[in-house]
C-alpha cells in the first residue's frame, strides 16, 4: 500500500509538468519541475521533463547535460524512458534511444514493454539484425504471441533486402525465413492473414512460384479476405510465371467477368490467348474448355459477349479497347485472321461515336491510332469532323450546343494534332486556327458559370490547344511575339479558371523568356506539396538560380530539402505502425519508397545547389567562408551522392501534350535529360568539394589528421586531395564535351541544364586555373617562395583575369535585340551573367585561400629581410603577382555595366511600349492583361539584375580585403 501511495504522489506531482508541456508553457514546466526536484532531488522523470522543456526553449546545452546525467544512471522507469525518447527524437539522436532501452532491458529483462520499445528503436535505425535478435527475445518471453515471432521473420527478410551480396540473401536469409515460417505452418500455428501473406512474400522472393501457387490453392489461401480478388489476381500472376497458360487464361477470364473495365486484366488475358495459340494447346476430355479461350475466335467471342453485356447498362471501355488490342497484336504478328475481328477503321469510328465525349478518349486513341495507315487516318479524321456538325473554314462559326458536344470537338482537335494535321500549316493558318479556338474557349465559359473558382472550366482545353498551336508557329518562325501572345492568353484564361495545366505552361514560358518573377506565385497556386516536391519541383528549381532570383532560390531549395528530411522521419513512423498492426506487405513498400526519395535526382541537385548558393551568397569575407565550410560539414574526399543509385522521379507526363510521336519522344528526351542532369550534378559536386578542400587547406595547411569524435584519424594531406579532385574534374569535363551543344529546350518536356553554357563560355577554365593557383601557393610552403616558377606565376598575372574577362565580354549584350528588324528580348543574357557572377564568386573564394597561404609566407620573408640589414634582396614576385591578380579580378566594371544593362528601370525602358508583341484581338481586357504581363517581366528582370549586381558588389568588397 505504501508503495502504491508513493507512485500516486509522483504521478500527481508530474501531472502539472505534463500539462505545462502540452500547453506549450515551457518556462512554467521548468518551474514546476524545479519544485518537484526540491522535494525529490533524484526524481529522474522530473529531470527529463525539465530537460525537454529546456530543449523546446532552445537551451540545448543545458538540456543535453541533464539527459547525459540521467542516461548514465540507466533508468528503467517507463515514464522516464518515454520522456527521454521524446527528447532524443526531437534532436534526431535515434541511436541513443536504442542504447537507452538496451540498458533498461538489462535491468528488467522480463519487461515486455521495454523489449518491444527496444525493437521499435532498432526499426528507427534500420538495424535489421538487432531487430531479429530483439524479436526472438520477445518471442521467448511471450511464446504464445505470434506477432513477435513474425517480427523476427520480417527482420530476416529485410536483411535479405538490404544485403549487398545477393547470393547471401538467396542462400542464407530467405531460406532461414522460409524454414521459420514453414515450421509454424506445419504446426498449425498460423492464425492471421498477415502471417500467410508473409509466407507468400518469402516464396515469391525465392522465386518458388509452384509452392506459392499451392499455398494460395490450399486452405491457407482462404485467409486472404481483406482485399477484393487478391487471391485470384495473385494466382493468375503465378500461373503466368509458371507458364501454365490454360490456368492463367481461365483465372483472368473469370476476373474480367467480374471486372469488365479492368484494362490491366484485358491486356494480360489477350497475352495468355496468344501463348495458347503459339503452343497449339487443345483441351483434353477432362478439361473445362468452355472457361479457357485458346484461340483468337474464342477470345473474340468472349470480348463480344462482354460488349453485349454492358450495352444496356454502363458503357465500359475495357471490352471495346480489348478488341482493338486484339487487332493491334494480330497486326504485329502478321496474322491473316484480323478480318474476323473486324475492320480497324470501322471499330475506331464506333469507338468515337460512343466515347469521344469523355476526356479519356485521346489517351485511348494514342494506343491504337497506329493500327491505321495514312489513308485510313485521313478518312477517320474526315468522319469524326463531319459528325460534329460544326462549321467548315470560311463559314460562320457554329458553337458547341452542350458540354458533351464541346468535348467531342476537343477530342477531334487533339487527335488531329497527334496525327500531324497541324504540322503542314503555315504560320498564318496556325494563327487563324488559334483565334478560332480562343473564341470557342470564351464561348464555352458559359457552360461553367456555376462552377467554383477552384474548378476547371470545361473549355480550358481549347485555350491550351490554341497555346500549343501558337508555340508551334514560334518554333517554326522564331518570332518571339507568338510566345507573348500565348502568355497573354493564358494569363487571361487564369482569371476564369484555376486549371493547373495553364499554370504549368505559364511557368515554363516565363522561364524560357528569362522572367522568373511571376513563377513563385504560379507555383504556390498549384499547391505543390509533399511528394510533388520531388516529381514537380524541377519546373522551378532548374530555373530559379539560373535566372538570378537568389532569395527565392534559397526559399525553394529549403522547402524541398525539408520535405526530403521529414520524409525519413515520417516513413520510420509508418514502418513502426506496420510492425505493430502486422501489415508486413507494406514494410518493403515503405522502405523502397524511402530509398527512392533518398536517391532522388531532385534531392541531390537541390542539396548541392543550396550549398553552393550559401557558399557564394552568405560569405562577405574569407572568415565567413571558413565558418560556412565548417557549418556545412563537407568531406572533400567522399562524394555523398552515388551517381549509379540516382533515380529520376521527375514527372513530365503531367503536362498535356498532343505532339505527333515521331516529333516528340518523351521517354528518349527524359533519358537524355537524366544523363545531362547527372553530368551537371557531378560537376557541381566536384566544384563544391574542391572549394571545401581549398578552404580547409588554407585554414590548416596540410594537416594530415582529423578529429573524429575525439579520436585522431590519419587522413591524406589536403593538397593531395585537391590534386586528385582536380584530376577527376578534368576527366569529367572531357566526358562532358558531348553536352556542349545541348538541344534540350522543350516546352512540354525536360529543359536543358546550364552545362552547355558553362562549358561553351569557358567558366570551367577560370575555375581550374584558380584551383591550380591554390595548389601552387600551397607548394611554396615546402620549396620556398624564392623558387617560383614562371609558368605558374603567369596564372596570377594574366591567365585568370583574362579568362574571366573573356567570359564576361562574350556575353555583354543589350537586353533588347533586333533580329531581322523585329525587336525581341535577349532571353539568354541573364543566364550568362549569373554564370559570370558565380564564377567570380568561386575565383574570389579561391583567391582568399591563396591569401591565407601566402600571407604567413610574406610575414616570414619580411622578418628574414629585417635580420639581413647589409643586403636588401628583391621581394619574390609571387606576392606582387598575386596582388596583380586580385586587382585584375577587382577591375570588372564591365561586369557591373553588363548587369545594369539588363535592368529595364536603369535603361529607362518601358517594355510594353516597345511593340515586342502584337495582340491577337482588339479585346480591351486582353490589352490590360498584356500590360500586366510586361510589368511582371520588367519587375522580374529588374529583380534579377539587382540581385546579381549586389552579388558582384559583395564579391568585389571581398576581393578588396585579399591584397597582401
């Protein structure tokens, strides 16, 4: 009784602290904890809660001291353990949670809750071996609880998943997991569906398809009840892998009877039919041949039966598409039996009549329009166009009568463009068609008067089609005013609709035109959140730094990196929930998802760009540069990015595109873009590591040891590291020559990197020469400043300043150019000037390293000179040459001037008055929108110009402090 009373008193005293923490009143929580500790100075839980309150107030050192003190006492009280776990989670020290519960388990080896918490701590760390051992300890403690046993089995499976040696996975881990599970199956101890699913997963990973099929066919297969048709679908897949085509065909046939609109089942079902035809399978007397379609005729009969079955009810597309797929495959095989299926042209006409009023029509036709020859395509277009009963060219406009009629017309236009009807049009014909579509878009808005502002308008695709047609005229003629006409119409369309397609296209066009200013608002308007930071983040992250919007770049990269950081924490909690509730099938999915995000190209690119941005923007002196490098914790010897593991999660299919496939191969373009992105990323990483290595060399010249957690660790001299990195950079630049003339600049597909501009302008030469200057300066510490080399000294006096001057002069050009007498924006000048400013920044940092190395040498030389009063030897030329280089870099008024010449305000330019575009109509609202567009462009160029100007000014001040 006394013990129980003592516990109640402790709980009552702690309750006030818990209430303060829950309400966010951390100061009050500390006061209440102090009151408790005055009465019980060794009350561990009160100490930990005080530490938690301190942590939330930002008093990390005080909090850490208390936690270390309590941790050393090896607490085993559950309330104390939970509070300490919260503290460690908030400071991301998951390994300490595991250590905490390890010690608690030693004190209380029979406590199930502590052991279970220890298992979850190992889950957070991804330590699958310790998970297995802990789960087996739990099983021994509570042998009647199946979940603990299967936690151990799942941990073994995850060891197989993470094993670098796949032979080890297949020869040891998976067989062990199979034997452990089979033991329970044999003994009849398997109780839950999740346990059977785990056994099925093991058999599938071991590729024991026959055993997996027998499991599903047997009594244990009846336990799969939580997911509709899971057992039948999985059996059908296994029969395919076993090449048991009759059984696979029968299973898919039965699934299609229940789900006639499931396209995935239809495509596999037809595949099984052709396998049966190829192997000339015929039923035996005992076979239920009525349920197996082993010929084209039988398959056609089944498809026809499904079509008839849905004619009087809901119109499923699946059976109609299956018939077209049958024709497509027969054509590919060169079979003569196509005629029994039907005429492809007739079937496509029928499909148009039934489904062209649906937005899915074009996506379906992309798959099957290729079964027609050119003449049949023309005939199909004539038929579907005439069926609309709309006006012909030159006749008075007849508008769609209702939403379905309008959607049918849009379907016709989309298919016409995909077949290539717009390709042969002249510019004037394209403008005429675009005007007609814009007129229909305006008229179609009447059908959406009752829609909410956040809804998509029914006629939006008219506008988007018109935009693509005008952009085709721009690509064909090179006349920039078409782009501004498109931008104006899209901005006008946004007043009536919140269609994300309009915003995506606007973001891309503004970026192509060098005006990033309007993009953040458009990007935020699409509400890009969570996983979309990875799949769609590229639409802004590829341009924000390129166009000189440095503040927006820091914000955007920060948002993206927070998502990737939080993802790891959130995924861990999902994994813990999966173990708790026995959702073993989801564990690998979550782990694969986490790995895919960790290896994301977007994550790696955002990380390196943010580090380089911070290194150039946040450093006004060499001391601040050294502090920044320390904060970044970069290891120059190791590249944290494994290029071979990178995956491209960018989504380019989200943007509507109806280009002919022979002109626009998105998959090929994305592969090419991915290779170019990896090359650019590797170059940026090498530059970052070289900058970090140089700063470390200047701060502690050639110190060959490194403190790692208090232990001195031998490392290579930093000068050797720099030499190796320079060799890697030189080799990589040779490999990058193929990207010098990159043509990736698609409106609908991936955009090029800055690699081609970087190489063609010679920025890499400036960087390499400056690195050589650092290495040369470092070598003078050993051989002495009096033994300078003429070729090396030239880098200081002429090579570096001249290369930078050449890069700036090459791109010094006005904002407005006049090709063929037509005024147009020079959209490339801003990107080039940003690269020049970045190169100046890197040269400044490396010059600062040279200063750090040479300054002590000059001081030493001066001291020696004072001792030798009788003679006055000439000062080594290195010091004066270095000063000459700094002065040469400082004298960049041409870069300042070039930056000012892209500022419309500095040039007193009113872009809207320069006739850079022509309005499509005389609509007053369109005129107002056009003025707004030019105002946005002016503001964007002004913002970029000032950001680059301030950046250059900061670096010139930095340079001014570097003279010896």
